[in-house]
């Protein structure tokens, strides 16, 4: 089931990016690279309603009940008018009600709270969405790993550098077969709950499509090759002028230091214009949160759920 009329496709990349790039949203989900990558798993759909573009999707954080939600409406002009925004949200709400779905906004960046409040003064509730906070880092920190803070990371990286012969390469569509072999082996090593494995398999399908279309979609992607095999890869996309979002990072966990190595190499090969690296959210997963915090983010980019009180 889709809430709105249009799907996320390569063909409508241009119109979506007009809206995504006109305002500094700063959150990982509000980029074409993210929306396209996860469009099928989250049933993303979109439509232009009045002055704004609205996108709906499916939240997977609730295991018992998957719920549809609305992204923050996107502006093409870089500004928001309270009356026009209210009209758009009312029209979107009708669509949700037609599908018998609760109407909430999710993944609202903290700096947009005032915009929603102006459109619905005193009639909305903002709920902190900690599992969806983004982790923001300085690219230079992830390259240099300086000081006691990064001592353990540096040790693991040095172990890898001293014990393995490897090659870092830009990931290209003609490497699809080797990436798929890697993902099959990666998934086979996992001992996780059935719903998590189902997500991994959906993610594998997404990776097949993304790697096939890397060039058309302008993803930034790299891989580490050991003994002729892909043993780690990462895929990211631009988020504004100075930030890259890391959408996917996978490595053979049996190879000590490989995760720090793919992270380090990817950052080293980014364009000089990139200052920040957004490594997305932890989804409330304890070990993932621990891993993301261990790289010492300079900021947790806050996001909120918006509930309407009328």
C-alpha cells in the first residue's frame, strides 16, 4: 500500500532534488540517495500538494505494527509559509485517513520544530525520537584517529594494515557479482531473529539495484579487496554541500580491523569539499549505538515525532 501517487524512481530524481536541496534539512533520510536506496523496503511514495512536496513511508522500528508516517514537507523555495503548510498537511492527512492510517510526522529535524508549531500553534506534540538521531562526525577525525579517544580504533586499524595486503577501489557496477557473493557470505554468518534476517535480505535486494545504478545515481562507494575478493564495502551520498551520509558499511567481521579500515579509506578518498560525515542512526540497537558513539560524534542530529492534538 502506498499513501501517495508517485514512486521514487531514477526518472523523477530531478524534481525531488529541487525540493531536497533548497533547504538545509541536515538529516540522513532527506536525500535522494537515501530515499532511492530504501524506497521498496519502506514503501516510499510522494506527491506535490500545494506549495510543498510530501513523502510518506513505512516505519520498521515497531516490530508488532509497521506504521506509515509523513516526512517533514519539503519546500522548493527554501522558506515555509504557515498557512500554506497547514493546507498541505491537511491534504496529506486526508490521504492517510483514506488508507486507515494514523497521521504523524516523523524524522523532523530539531530546527524545524518552530516551522510546524507556527502552522499548528499549541496543537502539536513533539516527541524525541532518540533511535533515529543521526551521528555526525568530522571527516578529519575519522581519517586521523588522533589522541587517546581513538586509541583502540587506531590499534585495530594498525593490526589490519600490518597483517593484510589489500587494495581499496572505487565500487563500480561491473563489480556487482563479487559484491553479491560477499553479501551472501555476510548474511550466512549472522545469527539473528527472523524479522532481522528478513530485513537483511531486503537490504541485499536494494544493494543489487544500487550497485547496478551507482553511476546514474552519483553514489560515493568504495570496497576493500583481499586476495581478489570483496571483503568490505561502503556506499554513501551527498547531504548538502559539505556532508556525506554513509548509507551502508559492511565488512567481514572475522578480519580484525577491517571495519576501521573501510571507514578510514572511504573518508580518505572523499572529495576535499566534504567536511562532515553523517553515519545515520542507531535504530535503538544497543551494539550499534555503542559502535557509533565509539567514533566520538561531534553532534547527535536530533529528530522528532510530531503528533497532532486536533
